[in-house]
């Protein structure tokens, strides 16, 4: 489908030049420009939106929030530092993790995790 779009644009912009004519530079660059825009809207833009949402979630975390780390560790934030969180994972176990290691904020429901 994309190939047919490129062919239509190429034909619309003048097709192949006649002998002795210069090729149309706009027609030559149009497929590259279209590929860039397609990649931007389908790959780059969604990733940037996802990063902004994750950064906003990290900024909204506070003491007492339950989180899940990228390694799959469930814990509760007990202290916030400049670049890290101290989380409590069990009664007497506290670990310090970087802020980027937080994957998600755990919702109020238990989510199927049990303390047995």
C-alpha cells in the first residue's frame, strides 16, 4: 500500500525525466520525506508520549505510595531522595532504588498479589 502511494506521488511529480532533462528533485525527495513523517507519527511520537507520562508518574509519587519496580519487586515508598526512593518490601527490609527503576504505581486494589 505504501509502495503504491510512493508510485502515485512519483508519477504526479513528473515521473522519470525525458532524455536531456534534469530529474525533479522534489520528486526524488518526496518518498524520503514521507518515510520520515510515517516513522515520526508511528514510532517516535508515541514513545515520547509514553516517556512524558512515566516522568509525570514519577513526579507524582509520594511517601506511602505502593510501587512496582522494573525488576518486579513490590514495595511501599518510605523515603524520597533526590535521585532515588527507599522502599519497604517486607517488615524489616528496606532497599534503595533509583527513580527510573520504578515501572508503575500500584493501584489501590491488591492486584492478585498475596502476602502468604
